């Protein structure tokens, strides 16, 4: 609408100016031609009086009864005054005779004829009639626009005369003013008409598009039954029909995916629960065999130990599957309490000490001296930390693991840093996928299930926090868990950096960023925060 209105105003203005200039030019040209023709006719009359008048006989000085002969210029002015009436004025100048300036009408001849134009007429030798537009001034002080036409006339006896015709253009000005007002009114009406037409056409086009947009928003919000009314057979009708077809197909696919997801979740849940009964029986038998392994032959004793280890792993995987099924079903809840995160870190490190000793790994703890209180589910937070510590032990290649705890006014954060193989570019986005491994050919050395980091991510989301990963080949890996101090508060930042400070310092010292790709995955509503 705005664009159409602006373009209409510009077009109407340009056309109006062009039309007004054409009318003005045509009207003035016609007036000039008529005035020039009349001026030429008057010049012939003046020439007859000035050049062809008989020279009177000289009067004797002693005869006072004989009056001097009439001046031919006066005679010409009298004749032209009757001919011109009030339509125009005639001015005759004779520079050779003082006081011989003559004019018809009540006009100020000296101010009405510009000096420059007089100079052109006075010096003209082409015997042409010259003209120009100039204001006309009357003795009353009134001034109007006018046309001045001048010509030099030879009188024979008194030399040259300058004859000027002064044509007022007030009638033409009034006519042009009326035309201009009419053009403005017609232009404004035309613009309003174009605006009304544009509004009608735009509304006919925009209204269906707006309805389509509203329907798409409702469809995106989950109202899969939303459809558009199809009217006519034009492009908008075909758009509505295509939208309805797309919505139907989308609803069908979503329904199929929901059914498949529900079947998968139900299958995992059912299988997990159904396996617990036979697993309990097998566990009881395995415990008996494991306790009596000293009485067996070496081969049977080793088999009992292997069976016990695999049963432990199977129970751990079954517990993880049950936990994942609860998350998928939306049945996971938090048992919140205000805890000191330092105690939680110490308990998780204590649970991992035995495994760390077997892998010749040492923990370096960097804990604050002041309490770091937060409203959390201590069981789930400890499970996140154990998973991160087990993962660091498995991939840390026996090097030290740094555990850092930090806090600010709104959040607490725990970073687990190892110095192992690290992550390649893009893998920091996949470490939280279920059953994902950086090297599929590499066996799990500590018997993990492949679900630990996935469950940790779900636990972090359940707390309204972030679980982020950074890694680079040869630089190791760092996981950062950020949690709000109070439950229900939106997390806006983390008190600990994701990239280890020593890595960032090396980059600064080198004067440029090394080609080590690092990224953070913010596991919150599918958003990604890159550090």
C-alpha cells in the first residue's frame, strides 16, 4: 500500500507538472503570437505617422495666429490608444528629442520596460520585433506580469523611435492558476482512487496469505487438524489446496512417528521390566557360582568371574535403559534439596578412586573454600559427575584429571578436564548421542553401556542447566556442567570457561587462533552455544 501510494504520488506529480508546463507554454505561445501580430500592425501605423507625415510650412514669427503643426508621435499615440483600449499599452521613446516619451494607459513607462531590453531594441539592426516577459508597473503602484514587445522605427526627420507594446498577462495568470488548482484536485483524487484500488487488490491478495500464515502458526503449535477454505480456482486457491494437502501429509507422518516412538518406548520399557525377573534368577545363580569359584577348576573359575562381570554390566545397562525410558515417557522427576556442591564432587571422586587407581590416573581437585550451595537432586548430580569422571578415566590415557568447581551469584559449574586423545571437529555435538563412540573399533575398557553421557544430558536438562563439551586432537577434553543456584531460574551464563585457560593462553601467546576447532553444545531445548 505504501509503495503504491508513493509511486502514484510521484507519477501523478510528474504528469501534472508536465501537463501544466505544456498548457502554460501553449497558452503563452498563443498569446505571444497574437500580441506580436498586433504589435506589428501598430508599428506600421506608427511608421506611417512618423515617416510619411508631410513637413508643415514654417510659420512666420509675426503671425501669431498660425499654430505649430501637431507632433506625429502624439497623433500615433492617440490613434493607438483608441485601438488598444484597456487591452494593452503602447510606449514610444525618442532619444533624440527630450521629453518625447509617450504612453497609453496609466503606465509607468520607465519602470515597465527593462533597461537591458531597451538596449537590445536600440541597437538592433535586423529590423525584427523583439519580445520578453517582464512585470508591468502602473502609476498607481500595481504590478502585474506582462509581455513586452519592442521594435526600432526610423522616422526620417527625427531619427529613430523605439516602440514598445506592453501586454498584461493577468487574465492568463488567472487561467493558469485555475488550471493548476484543477490539476492539484484531479491529481489528489487520482492518487486517492489509486490508493483505494491498491487497497482493494492488496486486501484480496494479502487476506488469504494472512489466513495461510495464521493457519501455519496454529499448525506449528501442534493443531494438526488446521485446514484452509478453498475458494475458486486461482493461484491462491491452489495455494490453500496445497497447504491442506501438506498439513494432511504432515499430520499423518507425525502420527506415524508418534506411534512408532510410543511403540519403541513401550518396547524398551517392557523389555527392561521383563528382563529384571530372569536377570534376578541368573544373578542368584551367578552369585552362588562366583562364591564357590575357589572349588572349581581354573577354567570354570575364570568363567564364573567373567559371567559375574558381564552380569554387572548387564544390570547397569538395564538400569540405564529404564532411566532412558522414564525420560522418554516424561516421567522423570527431581528430588530437590539445597546441597553443597563441594560434598557432591568429593563423593563422586571417591566413587571413582578405585577405577582411577587401576588406570594409574590421579585426580586434581580445584574446589573453592566457601560453600557452593544449589538446589539440586544430589543423586542425579552425582550420577552426572561419575559418568564424566569414568569417561575421563577411559579416554585420559593415564594422565591427570582436573576437576574444577566454580560459582557466582546465579549459577554453579563443574568442569572435568582430561589430557587424552581429545575430540575431532564436530564430535563435541555427538558425544551425548546414545551408544555413540568416537572410535567404533575400540572396545570399552571400563564396561560402560554407552548411555552414560546421554543420561547425563537428560539430567542436566531436567535441572534447567547445560552440559557442554570441548575437545581438540592432542589437547584432551573438557566437560562443563552448569546449573542454576535456585530451581526454576533460567541459566544465563556459566562461572567457568568452557575452553581450558591454559589452551586459551597458548593461543593468545601465539598471536592468532590455532586451527584447533572447539565448540560447546548447550543442551537446552536443542540450542547450541559456541565458545
